[in-house]
C-alpha cells in the first residue's frame, strides 16, 4: 500500500499546479481533512513548494529535484520496480545496503543515496560518488539459475543507454557494462548476486551515473580523462528526478521483457546499442589476456573475440580495452 504522503504528492502532481481541495484529497484517501493538512505541513517542512489557497485548496508549484522516497515513488508507473524506495543522504554503498536487506525485502526495492562514502566499482575499484550523481541499487528476484545473472547486466545496460538516449545523447554500451557517450564513460553497472546451489536468490543491480557531479571530483587524472557527465555532454544540468523516472520505467520494461520473451531479441537490441562489437579489443582478466576483434555476444553475456592465432574465443568477464589501431 502506498503511504499517504506519497498519494497526496501524486494527486498534487497530477493536478499540475492547480489547487486541489483538502476535502477532495481526504475523500480519495479516506482520511480526514485535518489528516490531509497534517501531511501537507510535513511535506512543506521537507521543502515541497505547496501553497495553500483559501477556499481553493493546495497546489504544488513545481516538482522539486530531490530524491526523497515519496517524490520518487509518486513519479513511477512501473509494474515491478520501485514499489518501495529507501532514500539515504549518505551511505557507504547502495549495493551493500541492498545485499544486506535483499532476503527480507520484496523484489523491486530501490536504494538511492545522494553520496556514497565507499562506492564500489567492478574488479574492486573505487567508484567516486559525490553529490550530483545518481547512485542507486535495485533488488531483483528472478526465479532462474545463476548462469542467467549476466543477462540482468545486459538488460540493465540497455535500459540505461535507452534512458540517456531519451535525453538526446548518443549513449552506447561498452562490454560488459559501461555506458559511454562520445567514447567517455558516463555510467557503470555493478551486478552482484546471492544464490543457493544453482538458483538465484537475488540480484542487486547497482547503477552509477555521472549526472550533474563535477568531473574534477573523480579520482585520478586517467579517470577524469576517460569520464564524462550528462551535464557536461548536454551543456546544462538535468533534473535527477526526470532521469530517475525514465530509468526506472525502462528498467521495469526490460526486466519484464527478460522474464517473458526469448532472450535472442534482447541480445539483438544490445548488439545494436553496442560500442564494442566490430572493434579490435584486448581483454584482460586474472590469468588471461586476449587480443582480437569483438564479433558477437552470447546468450550468457560472453564476448566472442576473433583472435589472429587461436580462432574465436568466448570471454565471460574481464577488463576490455580498445586497441589504438582499429582494422577497417
Ligand atoms: C563499474 O563500472 O565499475 C561499476 C560501477 C557501479 C557503481 C554503482 S553506484 C551505485 C552502486 N553502489 C556501489 O557501490 N556501486 C554501484
């Protein structure tokens, strides 16, 4: 059940700045006008620009760009994702929070934080998570075997790339799960799982998007050189609440597709959005390194690389670098 503060916000947003009477809100939510007034006071205290007009009622002057749970919840029209949202001003890592509560929370719960003190990237790297970025984790519980977990990473990549594209930017996916704009990384995805024998108990999809945060705050020189933000690419800051709405709706849709459609069609879409297929790559992982041309992606999320001397090879995980010399 949606909480009353969220429902009130939803009603006010739907009215688009028009005034809505306390009586109407009370009737819809089956609560007294005094209760409505109490919730409105609380929302105003949190900074929501709600004005109260005598005889007319309450109106929300604009949607504030905060990531508070009720503000996010009142934006969504999803089927599975985001029915519950946990907001943090600061936490160590939203993935850590998600993993801790995954067994007791229902599928689709989202953890979002304004900053992370110990944001984590793939392969044990630090993920710089200053104010202005979008740092969130989603708890999923697909009833399927472990081997399918990389499919969740692939659909997440598609959802993020599609989201960024809807803001007019040319986002593409670098295998396995970096989102690039003009060759620079704007988002990373860290998928972590909990499993019992061969069955997935939960999948935590951690998504970090550089939105309005400052490139200068990103770790070392190398990282700054290879990273970008949505603000930098667009030339102006974007409302994180808008980004969140589109992202969650897209993730929800692709998750439903993953559950209901043959994976082949999703792979096709991943390939179309891929920046990697067709490029000369070098893949490195502990104990191995492969150089060749990336030619395909498999149903298990492995990259198929055509090497010069050892035929085609499938790589399930690793760091992917583009060779400076690209064959035509
Ligand atoms: C990568 O490209 O290395 C993956 C980066 C993933 C970062 C996100 S931010 C939200 C979530 N919490 C974390 O600690 N990491 C992920």
